[in-house]
C-alpha cells in the first residue's frame, strides 16, 4: 500500500486559476504533471498504484476558511465523487491571523478532518514566534496532525528563516505532544549538513517530498537513508513530481524491510486510518 502524505489538487472550477498561480510562483523551476484537478490526480494515482493521498490546501487569507472547509467536507462526504472519498485524505488550513482561529480549529476536528497544512511564507508567520504557539497547542489538544512547509521554497528563493530546523525546534520545545510533519525532509536544502537532526529528539516527522531538484544532494540522500524508519513519511508534493521516480528514489535509499512503514504504515498510524 502507498500513501502520499503531501499532494496538491483542486476542484475542477478552481484548478486552472490555482495552477496558473502556482506555476508562476515556481518561476519556471518546476514542471507540473497534469492539470491540477482532482479527476486528473486520481487518474495518476490509479495509474501509478498510489492508494491514498493527503491533499493539502493553504489558507493564504483568514477569509478562505469557509471555502476550504467546504471542499474538505465535500471530499469526505462523496460529493466530489466516490473515488475522491475513498482515495483522498483532505487536510484543512487555518490562517494564524484568523479572528475565529480557535473555533475554526474545533470545527475542523468536529468535521473529522485529520490534519492542518501550514506554510509560514505564504501565511506570513514564524514557527518560533510565541504568538502562534497557542494555535499549535490547540491543534495538539484536538489530536490533529500538522503538515508544515519547511525550509527553501522556490516561490521565496531568498528565505531560509521562519520554518527551518531552528524555528521548528523552537516550536517543538515549547508545544508538547504536537504531531508535526516537516515537509521536504525538514527543509534540508540550504542549511548546514545535519541541521535537521536537531528535530530527532523533539519527535518531528519528515516527509520525503524533496522534489527532483534535490534528490541527489548529499544531505537529502543521507537523511532519507539514515533517519529512523518510523519518522519518515513517503510524500511527493504532486503535481511537481512523477510518482514512479519519487517511489524509486525512496526505495533506493531504504532497505526493503522499511518500505511498509515509510510508504503507508507511519501515515496510517498518524492519521488513524
Ligand atoms: Zn507542497
């Protein structure tokens, strides 16, 4: 079984505009697979033998909460189709400046949604800022998983602050019991070798969506090879990665006896599915 812990796809009506914005943000550095729609994404998953995927949305403004929650609910209820209900695990996103932040987190948990996606650059906050720690404490109390962008982002090529290993460590030292997944192998691109290892004792997970441009850098290879099996979640950041290659890359650096945990077991445990 294969679960992709980090993917992006959109309802048909919003996909063209959402994809155009994302493609602009990558400044020509990444090529997208498909057209960004759920339908196309589900076709890709079936073609490549991927059983389930977490679809991550980002609230770039507090006002987006309602529409994002509607989409997440529609996936879960089957309104977006039977395949979407069966194969997609929708994550929600909240904006740290949302005046109704705490009530909205409760609503997310009540809707049965398993996780929250955050992106400090797009949402203009820092993980080491004590102002946002009450949000993370509530997320931990509700038993939700955080999937957070970490480190370098092609849309913000000059930024290595806000969500690098140091900032993640500050958050996890101050918010106990948080299930925190640091995307892109903890953001290892752009930091000193072994910087991400600071997160090992703090209980963080990493996802393997390192993107093809970083696949054969020493630090990414070392990390995916040497981190404890139970802390690594297979992920692709689809539509920016071809499944077959992402799967082959992870298999290349992990022993076959780790595959079950990395490709699905850890995700199932974290998500309770
Ligand atoms: Zn992503």
